[in-house]
């Protein structure tokens, strides 16, 4: 008998069904991956298990006993912990205080025993092999470190079920390895692990079993060894996806952006390149190579020490993002959560937020045109939302990301810079984004795409720049755009000059 059994779980939000009679069994000592498109119901199902939501139908059995949790604390007391898609640590408390919040050791006088608190945290970290000082304030930690602390917290509650909602979507490859190591250790200790992810490579690396959800329906559970990527994708989206990258060759136009000898001490040095009309320029490199810093500098979010930026042949001074926007640039940043989505407001309002000028006729907003364009965008990007009037807060994590992308795509800039455009986004929606990028290039726009996903860089780019430790180590075109050459430049082992 499986340790955790979900039987016929259904959940409705305002009458709309988010989960439809879903049954899943999770064993001890297994890593069970939950996969499905944005809005499929993954987070909702696991929030029910973790006591944040209650199911409308169905039962949960834990070690053979029926359970029903009144709240998250209730679930934790039953040794079930969930690490959320949106991490919410208390920023000004220390790591140790965060872990033992509400159960801090007290001294004889009934006051907080700080020494003991630190010692407890140190002991815990040593046991599971985490190298973080428990005295550090949470706000000083990286996303990956916060994940590790959250796992440590789960261990401290002796969690037998650990749920991780897209834990690797925002952390570097090196940190991902640390996370895997810890997860494999917990698995060996007999913990049942539920792992939600959109990254297919990762899924096949960690999963013992895989469960697929689609639009709130249970599609199936299979051992990972019996599945391959193509089968998994068709289970997820209900059809075969033959061509993920919609790249259509477009004749490349005149130079629109020239970057000359751009330097920012400690971040990147002497970067020069040209971007043309109709061109999709990929920027590849390992985490920490300086890619994000470079595009942020071009966009005026950081100031360069030296170098020039020319737009259509004329030197421009870009001191802040507003200057950049006036010059026809837009940047969709890597960390889209920070990007001021107005969560309580409607999806439509958020999408049209940056673009009010478009509809400004005689000082009035043309509501009809605006609504039609927003609806087009929602359809094109396949945002799963009941109507443009639904608040963004009710959307799934990936669909919120799509709203941010849509908001910037609506501004139709001449030069669109996208930093990790498909992070956290399911494979079906990725294709839609690639289609949009291709469409923009066909319309005469130019795109810079920073990406850590090599298949995406290879599938979409006309030309690829590779950065390594702040230096431009490669500029690849045509046949040179392949995994081997990109990786060689990214690690700066350029054996032969192309
Ligand atoms: N609090 C809420 N209020 C209203 N609707 C909600 C709420 N939470 C989730 N939903 C809806 O339930 C459905 C499932 O959402 P869920 O967050 O479980 O998706 P997901 O599979 O985790 O997607 P993603 O990969 O994008 O994170 C979506 O249609 C979403 O809009
Ligand atoms: Mg989710």
C-alpha cells in the first residue's frame, strides 16, 4: 500500500473545475514527478495535500489512514511539507530563526536561547550536508539557498512527504546539483518526494515515477523508465508536437543596434556586436558569464564604464530604462516575479499596462480596440484564464509569467531583449512564444534572446554570441550554431578559429 494515496480529488474555484477526480499514489523512497502544462492543476493538487486548500471531492489516505487537513500546520504535524513555487521567507529573520519559528528553544528564564538555536540549526545542516551560516539573514540568501533552508526546515519537522514546486526554475546549474544531492539523500532515507517541474531533461534525471495532469484531468502514472520525451509531451498536451521551434528564415536587414567596446569593470569587458533588422540574436553562456548584466547595461539599468551604443547608426545616451524605451528598446527580465504584476488587478489590465499610449485617441483610451488586442494576446499566448477580467492572482505560476511576456510584447518595440523568455513555461506555450518571436522578426523587428537552454538558442537564433566570464568568446552562424561549438566557447576552449 502506498504511503500517500490521493483518491478522486476534485477542486473548484468559483465554480470552475481546476481538478477533476485525480487519483495518484506516492510511495516512500520515491521521487514522483508531477508534470503538465501551465494551469494543469499541479500546484493546486499539492496545495491540497499540504493543507493550504481543501478538496471538494475525494479522499486522502496517509499510511492507510484517512486525513483531512485544516491548514498547513496540520499537514506539517502529519509530516507533510511543501516548498512553494513562490518562496516566502521572512526576510529580516536569520536562517535559524526561520527554521525554528514558533518552536525556538527557551532558556530557564523562558527567553529565547540564541546559542541553542544556532547550535540546533548547525547540527541540522551538518546532518544533511548544507553549508550555510544559520546566523545569516534570509534576505541575504540566493533563491537556491532559500530552497535548501526550506528543505532543512522540512527535515527538522521530520517530514515523510516533501513536495517541491518547481524548485530548480530559478537557480544555477551548480546549485541545482547541490539540490539534487540533498533530494537523493532524502529519498534514500525513505522520504516520499513529489517534484513538480517543466524541465524534461531534469525530469528524466530525477524521476522514479511520473504523473501527468492535463487541464485538471489525471492522464496517467508511469515509471520514468517506460517513458521517453516524445511520449511524455504528447501525454501532456494531448497531441504530438513535431516542430517545437517555429523558425522561418527571413532575410536579415540593416544594422539597428551597434554595441562598441562596452565595458563594466568586474562584469564584462570590451563587448562589441551588431544587431540587424529581422534578426534573432541568441546570447549563450554559462550562469555568471555576464549575459544578464550586459543586456541590463544596454537597457540602461546599469551604467557602463566605457563604450558606445548606436541605434540606426547614431550614437545614443541610454542612462535609464526610459531612455532605452524612447530609443525603441524593451527588456523582459529574467526574474519576472519582481516585475510589478499588479496581482489584484485583472489580467487584461496588466497586459495593457505599458501600452496605454497605443489606444490614445484624442486623449481617450479606445477601450474596444484595447480589449480586442488583449483578447488576441491571451489567445495567441494560450494564457489559461476564464476572461481578461479575471484577476492575475488567480492564475497559475506559468500563466502569470505569460502575462508579463504579453505585456511587453504588446508594446511592440523595435528591439526586444528577452532574458530567459521561456523559464517556468510549459512546452506548448513555449512553442507559442517561439512563434511570436519569429513573427516579430518577420515584421522587421529585432530580437536579442538570452537563454541557458541550448536547444532554444540553437533552434531560434540566426546568430549566436557566446560569453564566458564577461568576455565575448564566440560569434557563431549557420552550421556553427550547435551544442558542441557553443559549449566550447562558453567554457572558452576555442580550439580552432572558425
Ligand atoms: N486561488 C485561486 N483562485 C482561482 N483560480 C485558481 C486559484 N489557484 C489556481 N486556480 C486555477 O486553477 C487552475 C490550476 O492552477 P495551478 O496553479 O494548480 O496550475 P499548475 O499546474 O501549477 O500550473 P503552472 O505550471 O503554471 O504553475 C488554473 O486554471 C488556475 O487559474
Ligand atoms: Mg504551479
